[in-house]
């Protein structure tokens, strides 16, 4: 009896001791998550903590279970109602939910989002290693650190030469000494370069590239999270072709909840007449080329710009970046046109996935003004690379012709030296699905002959009616092309009529004639919808343009000045 009691007591002691250990461990982990994610905390010792955590995992073997902290496995973080006001205030700092981001571990777990076919592929890319270059201006602590940790945690060590951070003259204290102290303790060499003054991402990336030692350069934005197996397939494509410039699929990290949301492997990069980068569906042509195997890299006409790998030597051979570009914007299309026109190749490697926090607004200042910066950068792109197709941009933005875009002689000399192909070749061979018609008889406003009424897309979307309002001579939504395929096109939409008597709608241009086929008669000024044999008319301002029996009345007469086939 007594023996049983003693035994009982011993069991109790063991249970008690185990509980205490678990309790302490819990506290430790909670402290770890919160302290590490807090931008104002002193983070010097965090890495040691991470190492300790790893050790504890080994000893206790509980590391295999999925962690359950905020945002783990890429889950959304919801802020309690009581904190909403503070959350909204914090949102303004970076234009994403900083409070949510700060709650999430810098080492948070993510699901393996690759398609099944990708998981069994093997790669031989041991001969190439990469420098990862991350430029930032006033980035948040938690997003920057999560980018760095996700690179370290999910890249095979032998493929990762180093991480280079380039601080584009940030004004936040924690990005100074505290950051330098933090990165000293990481298991991969991390360097910080500081720009003396605000330069923008192009010159910051050039600075990072200059001091890099890896054979490949991999650029990432400062608010990314790399997933399992992201790096190997990128390097593999460069090993196969050193002129390949490769991007991962860019998944979405919600700016609101930081949920990891998988992006589509069925979109690629394009651009519209305004020279904005846009995602569009991958063409059937490209699907066929890959034999419908979605796990094969896809050739994309343009890249988003933020996340890509390129062979270091090739980067310089092909003209690195246009250092005349300021702050933000334009460099992604410039590089896309340059790579394709000068003999390279841009691919989205669908087996590589990296998340990125897409924002609705820009969080930082634009010295000299947004318009000036964007117009300068875009003018440099169109003037060097687009030949006569730059007219689309200028017709839509006639005002930019007054923007001084600096000297481009060096860039033109580069194009000459590399014997790069014309933009027309690019449109024909790389991007035949583009919204830029290869040939057209007219580009400009479509004005009613006897009035001041112009056709106007009103900035409406696919499926909506086209409008007609007073001509403003400012380009924009009043620019139309009469294409060689006899479409009336405005940016990426075409005038489309599917019923006798209208309405005239905006639809994606399909290039198959049908409801989008028009004729223009220079003598009678009539715009005739071929299928219905009716004419375009617009009774008066405010009324929707329609089609009706061709009568030759004034409301059916349209001026397409200098209408001419090439
Ligand atoms: C996209 C690209 C971005 C860049 C941009 C066009 C992706 C995911 N992102 O916009 O990389 O190509 O299009 O220019 O494809 N930064 C500086 N200095 C500045 C401004 C920005 O260092 O003056 C940094 C910024 O902290 C960030 C990176 O440059 O790390 C890109 O800026 P962003 O995140 O505002 O650009 P994003 O994603 O809207
Ligand atoms: Mn970004």
C-alpha cells in the first residue's frame, strides 16, 4: 500500500515537472513571436533565439507539427475590433496592414503551393549560385525581415551566395544600426549598402548588383515571402540558357490580412497603350508551345519587374538598367523590351512561387512629383525601344511631350551595339496578342464631322457601352485606332455590336472580324458596321452612340483625319 503511494507521488512529481517545462516553453515561444515581429524592439538577439528554438525542436521533437501562431501556414490575420482604429493609423505608414504583419513571425510557415508536377522535378543547378538583392526605402521591419528569413529558410545553402540589402536613403531609425546588428548573426552573409541620397529602385539595384559575388543576380522586393523550392527551378532555366531572365509566379500576400493567396499560372505580363504593365491571360499559342504542360516555364512578353533572376554577366552584357530612371516605374517594361529585342528570353517559371504584398497606393514620397517621374521613365523606354509604336503612348498622353527625359544617347548606342531587333519584330514574334495593332490606318480621336462630339471609352470596362462627349484634345479615353483588321480599337478594347440597332459595346478585341468588323468611307464619312450593314451614329451629347440604317445624315458622319492604309 505504502509502496503504491510512493510510486504515485513520484508520478505526480514527473507530471508537475513536465508541465512546468511546457509552460516555460510556451512563454518563450510567445515572447519570441511578439518580440521578433515588433519593429521597435531591440532585435539583436533574435537570431540566437531562432537557433535556440531549432535546438529545442531537435531535443523535444515537436517541430514537425505545424506551428499555430498568427498567420502561420499563410493564414489570414484578423485584428480585433477594439484595435481597428490603431490598425487604420498604422496602415498608412506602409500602405499595408502593418499591425497584422507585426503579429506574424518573421519565420512564418507557408503551405507548399506548387503544382504536383513540380514537386517531383529534380534540378542539376549546383554550378550556379545567386546573390539575392533586396532594395528598400522606408520598408517595415517585419516585412523586410520576413523576406530575408524566407530566403534563408527556403534556399539550399550552396545556391545562396549572399543577401545584399540596399537602403535607398530610408528615414527610419530601425533600418540603421539595429538592422546592421540583426543581420550579423544570420547563417548566410547579409550586407547592407546605403545610398547617400534617395535615388529610386533602379540605381539602388545597380548598386547592389555591383558589389554582388554570385553568378546569378536575384532581385526581390522588400515585402516578399519565398516558398519551398522557389530558387532551384529559376537557376535551372539560367543554367540551360544564360540569356534567360526568369521570374517566379508572384503570389499575393494580402495587404489587408497578410494571407498567402496563390496566383494563377495562366496569366502573363503585357502592357496597354498607356504603357502600364498589366496581367493578361496566357495565349493559346503559348499553351500549345508547351504541349499544355503548365509546369513548364512560360515565355512572357513582359515582366512585372520586382522578382527575377538573371545571370550576372548577362545582366551587364545586355545593358543592366537605364540609370537615367528615377524612383519607381518604367524599368520593368524597358528591361522586358530590351531582353526580347536583343536576343534574350523572359520566362515565368511556374514551379517557382514567391509571395508579394501588392499595394493599392504608394507609401513613399515622389521627389519632383509622380507625373514627372513616371513620364520621364516611360519616355526613356518608348524613345529607345518602341520605334514608331511610341505613337500610341504619345497619342494617349499628348501632354508628356513637354517632359524633359534627359539624355538617351548611351541607351541608343547600346541598342546599336547589341544589334537589337525593331519593336515591330517583338510585336510580330513575341507578342502577337498585344493590344498594339501591328498595322493601322488611323490613330487619334473620332470626331463627329459637324459637331464637337468625340467617341469616348469613358474609361469603361469590358461589356459596357462606348460613350460620346465633347472633344477635349487630351488623348486619354478619346484615342481610337482603325486597325488593319478593320477594328475600332481603344487601348485593349474594341467596338463590338451584337444586335441590330446597337448598343455599341466595348469588348476584348478578338481579331476574328465578326461583330468587331467596321469599314470607313472617306468620301461619305460613314463608319459602317459590316455584319449589320448599319452605320454608327451619335444623336447628341449624353446619348449612347448606336448603329442604325445608313442615311448619310450629319450624325453619321465621322472625321478620321489622315485616314490612310500603310
Ligand atoms: C512593381 C514591382 C517593382 C518595380 C515596380 C516598377 C513587383 C512585385 N514589383 O511595383 O519591383 O519593378 O513595379 O518600378 O513586380 N524602392 C526603393 N526606392 C524608391 C522606391 C521604391 O528602394 O524610391 C523599393 C521599395 O522599397 C521596394 C521596391 O523598390 O522594395 C519596389 O517598390 P514597390 O514595392 O513600391 O513597387 P511595386 O511592387 O508596387
Ligand atoms: Mn512591391
